[in-house]
């Protein structure tokens, strides 16, 4: 297209993963070759192809149909939707919940509904793109604080004391690094300066915290966070869908005015039914959570023993720091040849000089899978050094 250019360095090491049916082959199409190996959908708890969820989706499809062909407030609300909203509120320890087509839509419909030109949004500089875009849609003044820097956050809170409302927006987990937002300190500052707190916990709900309720549970601030947004597309099933959960008056305002909610079709019954099954599974057993933590600990320990540079933490997103973008891409290629599919991230996704391989542990991985991945990293490094 005339006038448009593409920096091919960004896409030089991109792959197109094509997942087959259950028990079929997982295909990765790179720019110059095609590789195949047994399919997997790991995503944290490995629930995307869990038989309990697949069965629940089938049953919901048979009983409730394929879809509603309508938005929620006309004729698109089923009992399943109300059940899921209630179960999410119970699981997260909140007063009420509203469902969206995705967490991107949830974040896109939140800020514009709640805030006006007399208000201030104070956002962590590394927040997810959906928060950034959602904030852009509202009329509130926008301030950014340095990632997880509480002194910088407090400075902005002090400088914005004349605003009508102030809302601190943060990811619970920053997905490029696996770092957690210090929610205990954020909530303390919010209480001191009379601000609201919003957390996107997409990369935490289901497996972070003692019982997997997310970063508010981990930091003991469930009752101090005003709004939690999240997705059903990661740990809670792996299909699609999002939500806003929190104070009842906030959720009610979203039901009346949030445009992505008002003008998007309701979630399909199969997704809603499977998400309910995921919550039941997580509430009844901690086995998947324990397995995920064991795999995360094993990978971190073995990679550290082998001399790889890992960002510190306990989250199952584990970046392996490479530094040079070309080397990160080359290592991703070598790992792919061994059947280990990873992505090499470099600028502009991450800062210059901080290229990395982002790995993600799953409860669906066996200990042998984890050990095989570490061995593949060692072999790839040896080949690069040789």
C-alpha cells in the first residue's frame, strides 16, 4: 500500500502457530519452513482442552444453543450469564461483576464510563495496551508513573490533589517481565490520598495467591481494590471473554453506560458454561495450582543452575534475558528446531538492549517437559557459542 512501510526486523523471527484438533499436530509456519509436533494448549493451568471444560461447553451448547444474536440488555442475557457473574464475584471476593466480550473491551469500556474532564487517571507506564487505549477514550487527565515506583506515584497523587476523582490503574502482573505490582503499597497510597484503585489481573487470576484469587489475594488487599478487570481467555478456560468485577455501584454504572457492553453480543453459551466449570474446578481442588508452581520452581532452578539470566520472581511467566535482538531471534529458531516453541521479544516490544525469550510455564507440562525445555536451551546456547 502506497505510503506505508514495514520494518521487517520486527517480524524477522515471527512464526504463525496453527493448532490442529485435539490430539493432532501443532504446526508452526515460519518465514521459510514448516515444523510440526504433537499439539498443546498450555496457558497457565492447561484448561483449554481439559475434558471437564470440553464436556461443559458441549452441554451448554446442547441446552442453551449456539448464541443469542443479541446484546445483553435486549434479549441476550441467559441464566448462564447471571450465574457466571455471580460465581466470579464469589471467587474474587467482590460485590458484583459484569461480563464483556474480552478484557480488551472491559478495559475499553471502563474509564470513559467512570471518569470525566475533572478527573485524573494515574497509570503505570508498563500497563497493557488495553488499559492505555481505554484511558485514551476518556476525558480525564492522564498521568503516568514509572513502573512500580511508589515514590513517583505518590508525587503524582500529591500534585493532583485538586481533581474530583483520581483512579490508579495498574496491571496485577506485567506480562513482559512477570513482575507483580506492589498492590499493598498502591492501596496504602490510595487510602492516604483518597484515590480509587483498578487492577487488570488477567495474568494472575486462577493461579496467583494462596488459592488462585489473584494479586489482591496475594497482597491481602481484596477489600481495598475498587475494580478488577480480567479475562476468561487465559487461566479461566482459555477461550474468550472478559469481565469487570468490583464495587456494586461501579458495575451498575457500567451496565447502564459502558459502550462495549451495550453494543456487543453476549458471550456464547459454550464459553460461559466452560468458564463456570473452570471456576468449579479451581474451587474444588488445588492440584493444578500446585503443579504449576512446581513446574515454575523447577524451570527457574535448573535454568539458574545452567547459568541463564532470568528476571527474578515466582510468576510462571519467566523471561530469559538475552540482550541482543539478533541473538534472541537466533535462539528462538534453534529452540523451535528442537520442538520448543518460544518467542524472542525485542524492541519495540521491550526496550533496546533487553531482548529476551519469554517462557511460560503450565500445569499441563510434565516435569519431563520442563527438563526437556531446559536441555534445549542449553543445546541452543552451545550451538550459538560454537
